[in-house]
C-alpha cells in the first residue's frame, strides 16, 4: 500500500500511451487509461502534443471526460471542448458539480454556453448563472454552489437525518453552512462537532459565528491569502446582503496559489501563465513577439546611449569590449533586489512604514557589493590592459551602476505597485533599461571626460 | 459578518504597531496585538525591521509565541528564538503540536535542541525525535505525529466513544488512520462516514483501503504534487515496514506549494527563498555577491568574444552601437522558452516522449519570431544608417541568434534536469552566456567576413 511516487511515473505512462496511440493500438490505450485516475489523465493530456492529445481524448469514456476537463488548464480545456459536439458536451457535464460546469461554460462560445445552460436542471442553471455573473478571478467565479446549509434553530438529530439522506459526503466537507430564517449567513457548524455532541443539542449552540464569510467579489488572490492565513479547508461565499452564494474549498485555492506564485515568473518573461505547453508555434510566436518588440525599444534606447559616444569608442575600442560587463552586472544586481521587493509586494509584506527601510537596506547592499566589485574590476582591468586610468573609470562605473541598480530594483516595483501596475509584468524590462542605459552612459561618459 | 479583506489591512496595522513601538506606547501595542490572530502577527513580524521586530516580540504574551513561531519563516524564527532564554523556549513550545515543535527544534543549536527534547513528555519526545531523523524537506520532516488511529476490528460506536473522549477535534481532521493488530497502516476511515452509518458497523467495512500512504522519505515537492493531483486534505506517512509515523495536512502542503513556486523565481536571481526581508545588509550582500561573481565570469567571456573583433569595431563603430540589441533580443527570447520549459519540468510534464517535440516547437517559435524581427531590423538599420549591407548583417545575426536562443532556452534546462542539476538555479546564467556571446560572435563575425 505504500506508494513511492516517482517523478517519471507519469512520464513512463505518457510514453506508453503515446506509443499505443501512434500505433493505433486501441486495446493498449484502453488498458493504460483504466490504470489512471482522471487527475492523471488531465496531466497527461496537458503534456501531450495536439495531434496525439486529440486522438487520446477520443479514446476516453465520456463519463470520465467531464472530471478530466475539470482538472485541465483553460487552454487545453478549450481545445478538447472544440472536439466535442454540442450533445456530447451536455453528456459530459452531466456528472459534474456546478463549479466545474461553470469552468467549462466559461470556456465555451456564447451560443454553446446558452445551449449548455438550457440543458441543465432549473436549480443547476440558476446556480451556474449566478456564478457566471462573477468574474473568473473572484470568489464568486471560483465557488461551488453545491453546499449543504442548515437552519440554526434545528437540533443535531435533524442535521444527522439530513446527512444520512444525502449519503456519501465529499472528503472536503468539514462543516455545514448555518443560515437564519431569511437565508442569511450566520456561521458554520463543524461536522466533527456532530460526532462529539448529543443529538438533542441545537445547532445554534454550536454554530461558529466568528467564521467570517467571503464576499463574492473578493479577488481570487485575496481568497488564497485568507485561506493561507487562517489555515482554512472551506469558506462560505456571500453577496452584499449576506445571502449565501456558495462554497470555496481548499483544492480550488491550491490551484490559485500555484497560479499566483507562477504568475510572477511567467509575467516577467511576458508570458501568459495559462500557456499550453504545445500551443501551435504560430500562436505562441505571436504572443511572445509583442514582448520582444517592447524589449527592442528598450534595447534601441540603450544603443542610442552608446551612439552618443561613438567618437570615444572609435579612439579606444576597449570601451566597447568592456561596456557590456558593467551593464550585465547592473542587470543582475537590480534583478536580485527587484525579486525580493516583488515577493514582498505579492505576499503583502510591503507597507508605507517599511518600504523606506527596505529601500535603504537594498541601497546599502548595492553599495557594499559595488565596493567589492569595483575593487575586483580595477584589479582585473589593470592586469589585462595595463592602464590604471581605464581601470579606475571601469571601477567607478561599476560602483555607480551597482548602487543605481539596487535603487532602481527597489524603486521601480514599489512605484509600479503604487500606480496599480503589476510589478511582475513591467519591472524587469524597465529595470534592464535603466541598468543597461545608465551603465553605458556612466562608463562611456566617465571615459570621455577623463581620457579624451 | 462579511469580511472584505483589503491588502492594506495588515499594512495599516503594521504601521500603527510600529508607531506604538517607536513611541514606547505599550498600552497601544497590547491593544493592537489583541486584535490580531497569531498568523497575522507572524506576517507583521516578517515585515518588520529587526530592531522593532525584537521590541514587538517582547510585548507578545508567551502563550501565543509558540503558535506565532510556527507560522514564521525559518530565518525570522531563528532570530526570534535567539531572544528567548532556554526556559522561555520550553514554556513557548508547551501548547504546540509536534510538527511545530519539530520546526522549532530544527531552528535551534544542538545543545538547546537537546534541552528542549529532554523537557518534553516521553511520548512527544519520541515523536519529535523520529521526525528529526527525516530531512526537513521530506514527508517525515513535514508530518505531525498527533494523529488519531483506530483498529479495523472495532465498531463505529467504539470510535465515536474515543472521539467524544478527545473532545474538540481540529478542522482539518477529515479521517482517522486505520491500523492492523501490529500497528501497520491499513487505510483510512472518513469521519463523514461515522455520521451516515449505524453505530454497530465495523470499521473494517468502511475503511478505504485504496487510500495510499506516503513514505517518510518522499520529497516535500512530490508530497505537494500528490496532494494537488488527488485533491487530498490529509495523508498518512509510513516507514519502510508500513508502520504509521504521522500525518500531513493540506495547510502544510500549501506552504510547500508556495515555497516551491517561489523557488524558481528566487533561484534564477541566485537568491535563497528563505531570505528575510530585513536581513542585515552585510549578510545579504555576502549571499548575493557569489552570484554576481559567477555572472562576472560569464560577462567576461562575452566581452572576450567582442575583443576578438576589436579591429572591426575600430573601423565601423556602428557595430559597437548595434551589438547589444542582438544580445538583448536573444536573451529575452531564450528566457521565454526557458521559463516555459522549467515550468514543464517542475510540474512534471516533461518526459522523454514529449521533450523532442517541445524542442521542435520552441525552435519553430524561434524561427518565426526570428523572421519577423530580422525583417523589422533590416528596415530599421537601413533607415538609420542608410547601409543595406549593415542592415542585412544585422538581420542575419538577429535571425540566427533568436533561433539559437530558443534552442538554448529549451536544451539547457532539459540537459541540466537530466544531469540532476536544478534548472531554476543555473539555466538563466548559462542561457545569457550563450545568447550574449553567440549574439556578439555572429554579428561581429558576419560583419568582419562581409564588410572588411
């Protein structure tokens, strides 16, 4: 029973599956698929190139397709839904909870979305329609509307009867929502309390009234932060008037936490975190080319700065040889500071109170590293070029650029954040523009003044 | 009851707290602290510079200090533990679960750790000692040893009696561990099943024997992957012989997921993810200077490549002006590919089967973007310099470098991963070395052959 999951488990199965698909060995495909749970099949579909992905998808029993779709990312989900006829989509969503139906509905074009909604039971359609009115990245857009609610004036015996009638309860069900007579949120009743209290106890005696509910418009990022802070397993979502809309459980939040943490990394390369590993090259190229274009503009600016000093370079070619080193060191030092500051911002650790101190600390780090590398640089340049003036100029430019890089690495993300611009997206490019241009300017400028 | 958490809530409270600390207004400090839960106080301590952090720490009631320490990161925890006398540490850990005691023990020097262990009850000490034998980043190092286990041959009535005796059950307790007569893991019993089945049912009739346990040596990263894949709330940890060691719950896993995702970002700037926001500048500088040194070596290599063509630059200074653009575009394109490949590796989506296809796809993206920017570059250089030969050379170098960047961006992380080196750490620098050096070499080389 002990499982030692190895990272290549899925890798090996993926390979066997792809082999079977490529050889059109449908028996082997069916046998391999039967050994996998829907979550694993989702992962394999995400890791498979489009042609085989579609072939594989067609071999999957429609009664599992819904749950598989619920676990894939938006891009792969859309591409798989494209393969299904309208009536197949209806069949596929049959067994799903409303939060998963909402995810699928969000991936469909409007007309298909309408057909899907019309095919649902009145109760489900109503629930899905409410969820669809909330943006995807809010508590309302994440929530499931399949929740169990009880009234506070009933006894535990009544609650137990209700639960027995429902039968199988999901693992993640740790508490019930308690509502008042009008349907407004009161608090939660821990299921574990049902085990440890007498049947004639009133729900009102046990309800946790301090368990705050989350408003439907709360951003997903903030929902994740609340779950992490209070170690929640589930939370209730309410509207403006405190009416219960649905429930969010930790498994949805885990996805948000992963996406949010990856967002910084992906955004800094100008990428969309939903990018399908095997999106068609033309589409991937189109998405990325915008970022390359922006970068070209910043590179042209740095190049323009060099152009200002072309006369100096013509006289001393060593300047052209050495200048990229200054720019590169500034870039790295600035990125180190910016990474720390962006993380502080995204974990909500940056306030008015501590940002000045953080800038001061980072500038001090820049000064210390600037001094270290200025001395090393002087020694290096002097040894290679036997020219102490050039060494001093290089060392001076290094010192100035490392301090400037630390300041820019702290100030740019903080400034962007205050202007409500996502620092993960824009800080990197702005920072490189500063460290490159300033690095070239200081080094070539100092050389022009001192030597020429 | 509806809470709308605003990102600056904590910011505002932090500022008020710091003001109160700075003015030595202890009454205000106590009143502000009483409005916060331990998790919030941990966040504030992490976001506070050392001097005020220590002053604040001294105002916190020792009976909350343990839980606060359990939520802070390793660096801040060590710095706070340093403030406490041995007898205070013992008092502080009094109310904690063993997994939190393990975290604290791991942050203590060996002699203090021993004193701590000796002060624990026999049962707790035994549990903590077992957990300490597992490395921090494994299932054994993360687990809590406070679990509830039952034997499979008893009835639900017996289980209910046991639970009533224990009283208050934690939220995250969703199932009990079922063991055989020898204490070996059999499976789990969902607490919700206790609610929906008769009291005389045997545990053996309800135990979920398919719920796999996790081996104590499973890396934390892999534990997180298992939890995410199967939407787990809790899992049992066992040793080689299938004896139950402890439990891991989703709240521990959420921390791992966040750390793991941040690791890629921090590692690519040569930073340690545990870095304290306010670590002393000299220590921060020392940590970062190593990375700057490595970068300097790569920058010197690129500079050496330029040096090979100093005669060409002397004749055509425009080469020096234009060369950083080629290098910069290659760097961005390579980073885009590497970011996607590193994410595929860390989410275990990369296998032998699909890596060739991924490399091919990325090379195609590089070719497409290379063509787009080669054409744009030719037009740009021709307009500025009125020199179509220079334009062609620049465009050719752009095309070659963007394709090479895509190939390097895919091959370097894949190669490092196969060599069991963390690609997040080393790929960025290696990539820049390739894109810079190759960019300079191709551009200056082409110019030297064609023009001179």
